[in-house]
C-alpha cells in the first residue's frame, strides 16, 4: 500500500520537474542565453549533433544529425542550450557549441507556382534573365554569401561534386527568411 508520504514525495518530484520545464520555457521566451535575436538561422558545426528532448544532458537523445553545415533555426535559448527547428519542422535542443553562425541554405523543392520535380536554376547574376550557371536538385546545401531580399548568392558543391557559385531566388532557399538581407 502506498503511504501518504510517498505520494507527497512523488507529487513534489513531479512538481519540481514541471517547474524546471516551466522555468526553461520562461527563460527561452525571454531570450536568456546569448542575447541574440530569436528566431535566427545558424548551421550545424559538426557531422554528429545530438538533439535532445530538453535543455540538458540528462535528456534522452531524440535523434542525431550527421550533416555538417545543415541550416537550422534557433527558436529558443536556455543557458547554453538552443532549441532548434529543421527544414522538416522537427524541433529539439542542442548544446550551443555544436552550432555555427555561418549561414547556409538548403535548396527547397516546394515553392508555390514552381514544380518541385524540376532542378532549381542558379543564375550568373540576381536576375531571372541572366545565364543559368548550374541546375541544383532540392536538398543540395550551399553557403549563403549574401542576400538582397529577393535573391541570394550561394556557393558549394552539387550532388555530382561539381562546384557552383551564383544567384538563386530567395524563396527557393531554406535557411534565410523572406525578404531578409544578409551581408
């Protein structure tokens, strides 16, 4: 039979856990941590990044990213932990030192009015009438050099290993906000 003192201990432990999660949420909403703007895009610094269910190492690893440079969006902060969201909408917590301020972008398939099955053109300049210097498949990763709010200059290697450097319509890139300017 469960004694009332055991029930009190269990309730206190449960309440403590709820308060800890509540404090983490309150801290993340207030932006404690880096003091930088939220949300913001960053990239993964390592080819092995553990994503956890909460902001500490005692939390279980929910999944592991294995792609250096992948763009993620920081949506909250708690001390040295960052809650991130990926291009598929999955969210979890990672330790801050596994993230880089280096801006990268993922070629996006789904854009209103554009075929998701077609390769995405990379242009010689920020103009749809300029020469096409590369055609990239969705999922290709590139370094974001700059964005003017409509176009972004990106560089990297395609799936076949061929290098590219050119301009892409900003709405075809996951890792920058609509109309965002990146210098």
